[in-house]
C-alpha cells in the first residue's frame, strides 16, 4: 500500500496541485477498490501466490491515477463491471456464494448509472450464453432479478423521454462528427463532375462510410499503440502512457498463451464489448471510456509476466524478464521526472493558462 | 505437366498485364503533373545523356545536387535509356519506375513460389500485388523507393538462397542490396540493420559456411563504399540532419516543449520513437486512410484494402502458428523495415515503407489462403454461397472506391502538391517567348495561401529541353543575399513579383500565382492566360504590363 500512496502523491500533486476535497476522497479510494477487485480476479483466475504482480502493474501504471484525478465517471463504472466479472468467475469456478449477488448488484449499479449499459450488458450476457462460457441455467436467476429491478427504469424513461434521449446522445457521439458527411459530399460531388455518379453512390455513401468508421474505431481500441504509448493522450494533454511499454512483452506472451485456450479466447472476444463506449465516443479512442477494458489488459499482462517468471530458469525467459524490468523501471523514472518538469506546462498549454478548477 | 506449366504461365502473364494496365494507363495524365523531384531527375538524366555531366557540370555524379537536397543517382541513370528512346517528356520520366512496378509482380510470384513451393500462394500473392492500390499509386510516378523495393526483394531473396545455395547468390544478394542504397534514402538505414539482424538469426546455418558470408560482406562493402562516403561526408549528410526524428514538430512542441539540443532529452526521444514505431500497427494506417492520395479525410485508402482485414489477421495468426520457411528472416525484415521511417520527423509515410511490400503482401496472402481453406470446409451450401456473395460484393465496392479515389479525387486534391500548372505555363511561354525581352516566374504558389515554394526553373529547363551544355557553362545570376529568392539564366528570371513596381516593366512576361498577381490590380488586356488546376482553382496568371 505504501508505494501506491507515494506514487499517487507524485502523480496527483504534480498534475493539478489542488487541495484535497470531497470528490477526491471518493475517487481515490474508488480507484483503490477497483485495483483490489482486479487483484481478486487475478487470484481466482491466475495464480494465488503471484497475483501481487497484478496489483504492482496497476499501481505503477499512470492510467488510474490520471482518471481518478479527473474524476472520471468511467472509473466509477468500472466498479460494477468488476463486480459482475467477479460474480461470473465465482459461478464458473463454483466458488463462494456471492456469484449471483455480485452479478445482480453490479448490473443494477451499472444500468442505473449509464443508459448505455442496458444494451451493453444485454449484449454481454447474450454473448456469454451463446458462446457457452456460462450456461443459461446458471444465469437465469440473476437475469430475472435484474429485469424485475429494471422495471422502475422503464417507468422513469417513459416519464422523462427527452432526458433519457439526451443522456444517450451524451454517451454516444460517434455520429456527431461532420467530417464524415463532408467527405461523402466531397467524393460524390467529384465523381458526379466526372460522370461517375452511380459508382460513387454505390461505394461512397454515408452508410458505408459510417460502417468503415465504426470498424476503424473498433480496431483502434484493440491495438497496442493505444495502451502502451501516449498516442491518445491521457486527459488530452499528457505524455504519460496508460501502461508502460515494458509490459508489452508479457502482454504479447500472455495473449499468445490465452489464445491457445479456446475458453479464454472466447472470454477475450466477449470482453471486447467493453470497448463499445469508446467506439461510440467522438474521438477515435477515448482512454477515459476505455478504462472499462483495462482489467482485461492488466490480467493478460499479469498472466504473461507470471508465466515468464515461473520459467525464469530458461535463458530466453530470464532475458525477457530482465528486459521487461529494465524498460518498466526506466520509463517509470523518466515519467516521474517528466511529470515534475513538464506536465504542468502541457496542462496549461491545452487547457489555457487561466484555467481554474472550481473549489466547493 | 507441360499443359499445367503453360496454363500457369498464361495466368501469370494475364496478372502481369492487369498490373501493367493499371500502372501505365494514362500515366502522363494521372498524376496530373511531374513533381519537382521527377522534373529534376528527368533533366539531370537528360544532361548526363547529352554531356556525361549533370546540370552543375559534375561528371557522372554519385549524388545529384538538384535543389540542394542531394538526390540518389540510380533513378536518374535508369531514366537515361527511357529518355533516349522516348525523348524528354513525362512518359520517359515515369516509364522506368512503372516498369519496375510491373516487373515486381513477376518477381514476387517467383519469390513466393520458391519460398512456399506453392503455385496457389504465388498466384494469389501476385494477383493481390497487381491490384494493390498502394503499389499502383507509387508505380505511376517516378518514386525512387518503389524501384528500391524491387531491389530489396531481389536482395533478400538472394540472401535466403545464399543460406541454402551456392556462393553466386552471395554476390547476387550483395549486389542488389547495395543497388538499393544508390536508389533511395530509406534503405540506407534499413539494409545495414537488416543484414546485421539476418546474419544474427541465421548464424547457426552460416557459421559452417563462413566463406559465403565473407564474400557477401566484402561485396557489400566494396560496392557500398562510395555511397557510404557521400552519405556521411558528402552533401547527402544534409538530408539526414533535416529529417531526423529529434526535429519533429510534435516532439518539440508537445513533448520536450523546446528544441531538441540536449542529451537529457534523449530518454523522452527514445519513448517518442517507440510510440512512432508501434504506430505502424494502427488500423487507420494499414487499412483506412494512410495513402497520401487525397486531402486528410476519415475515409480513404490504406496500405491494404479493407476487405484484406480478415486476410491480414488470419495471416498474422498463420505466420505465428505455422512453420514458415525462413520465418526469422521475415521477422527481421519487418522489424528493421519500420526503422528508417520511424526515425524521421514526419508522420508515417506509406511511400517510405514500400520495401516492406513483399512481406506485408505475403502475410495477407497467407491469410487469404488460410481463410479460403476454411471456406472450402463449410458444409452448408447456402452459408458457403452467402459468404462468397457478401465477400464478393465487399471486394467490388472497395475496388470501385479505390478506382474513384485514384482516378477522380487524387488529381483534384493533390494537383497542387504535384506542382500542377507549371507545365501549361511553361508551354505557353515556349510558344510566345519571342515577343518578350524577359520572362519572370514567381515561385510562390498555393490555394489557401502563398505557402508553397516550388522550383519553376526546373520546369523551364525540362520543357524547353534547354541545352545542358549551355546551362552548365552559361553565366547564372543569383540574389545578393541568401534570404532573397533570385535566379536568372538566359531570358528567364525567377523571383518574387511585386506588381506595384513590376507593372511598369513593359515587354516582360510575368507568370505568378493569384497571390502575386491580383486580378483587381491588373488593367484590361494585361491578363493573357489563366492556368487552372484540375479542381478548378487558379494556379497561375500569365500577365504582361500594358
């Protein structure tokens, strides 16, 4: 815990330098709780003794810190997602009595917090049942209870239609970008001027362009560049990556090992549904929304790192472990130094020098 | 057997004809104009053809000074036979590169057949290359990296054959590797890195046959010494400094918040470089909008077509899972291939990655074959039909879109960056120059603002077929200070036009953009001709004071 708080202070204080007040007392423990939940998942799925590796990876990755400082709503949404996951793992492993309770609680918190989660969770449960990860009979009870508790939501939605539509529009901004429609008009206009109107209507219409855009965005959520480099800047200004590049080695190894097992491959496929909120964002990638997908990454990295550590007597794995360690430590030191020296200037450069954060 | 072989040859010839048509059809019209680089190569080749010297009087130069950017020698030398045959014109300048693109299809077929011993893989791979928008785009104008990519393919193929075959392949491989370095800049870093990596991974095979390696390395050093000298000690060194990653605008403005001039910035530069390196796996770059054929847009063309996404993913999986001959060499090829472009101070550029086309196309081909094998296993006929139908429609739609991008949108969007307008202007000048005592060209142009500076003197030299010996020996006048753009030879002057003063110069013909020659300041009859771009905007006005 000590390293966590020390690092937390380094990142937190240097970035904003604000006083500690109520939302921080909620978001920082929330990030901690999420970390502990991921740690528990690692203990159940990976290795009980080496699950501390997962906690270490989370603690030294800048992602959670930046989002907790910014009071990210999706950091809060991660909590019910983790509860649901924990519940599903308990059901699959037939461990503990709280599987159904976690699923119900997590689902209700998520659905009552975000309009998007109603279709999202529907998709997730359907995928889990269709791919036979969990049988329908095991999920029948919690699904029925969730549906019953969602009935008041239908009543509220009916009474506040405009509010709910606005809420949905806030969470789904993918179709707000005028660039795509401008492209369609430009391409069709050019083709028409050259007597090729019909070809352009077939291959350059807005439906196809939107499909391509969604496909492009979906694929962008799944590439290493998004998570291991500052390509899509955290909070729109930082040079700190969400996860350090050194963890790319155990990530690839963990992914390779995971894809060899059909059941884990199916789980990974279902987990990509958690990238949908980011796909629906206006930007190509929203690291704020993608935090919902972060546990998948942390667990894959942990899996890879644990297996590398277990095989450390073999020279290849020993070298990989040393290389990972060197890269991670080096980048950690460089990032800490960079935050102290330049992050504030980048923040001012993006938000403006007179930007003030309201005090209560 | 003979019938099978004949059938195979016919199919390969047909594929090559398709590829040839797509690369040569209307090659002088699309791209709409020769770029400054093409013109420069063309005139330098013409000058060497006529006098044995470049336009600056250097005898058979190893590097062409051009406009101070020190161009590689081979593209110009390759143009000499073409110019001799077809004359000094656009076709002669572009034909050699297009021919290299067409030959690449055949070589790629032979390469795949040799490596995988499979006609299916070879045919599918060569077909995919022949219709590849990426390859077609860079085959249609004189882009040296495309020629270099063929030499890279031959060099690496020779290297692989050297590992299992006789010593002649060592010389073959070394020859084409060093030829690559005389052709384009990117391979000068890629080739040494690849050779080091490939030798390291193939050490278990080569340690018994060290004589071959000695011959290989000796040939590389002997043939490569001249170009290594000019790279590090000649003018070519200037270009290296200009394009280094540390000068990247994003790095200076966003990361270190100052100019890169200190060792303490190296750690951040290292992570910035890693970010740039990994960005080559970006889906936008691979499939959606990286080809520089249109103005920035969410949807365009990438290195591979969108319908190749499943091919690429399946290809990567097949490449990892299956036993691929010389897999480690291909991995070294990919990892070192990205290196040169990742170290430059521009965003990813599809043109600078052309030396990777064989391995990228190979992976896509492996995936296509793998998916086709899975497709054959589908038992339900209606599922099989539906899959084929949907995929077929997707392919047709994507290819139509690619056709429209390259034939319609590219000339409209990129005409200006291809210096469109100078040809028409110079041709008007050629037909009318006897009426004037002086012809003045203003190099500044641009649609959105006077933000492009071109080199009209190159277009004058090229289209007037200016005698190279005269140009080498005649007196040229330059501006008195380096900040002033002023250059004069013969009747032609290249400077900024300042109309309040220039309007009194009767008997002089002025060629400038609307920024230098504003219509509202011209009297009736002074505007003789307006040169337009393909997109309808005015490129130049041709004006004479009355």
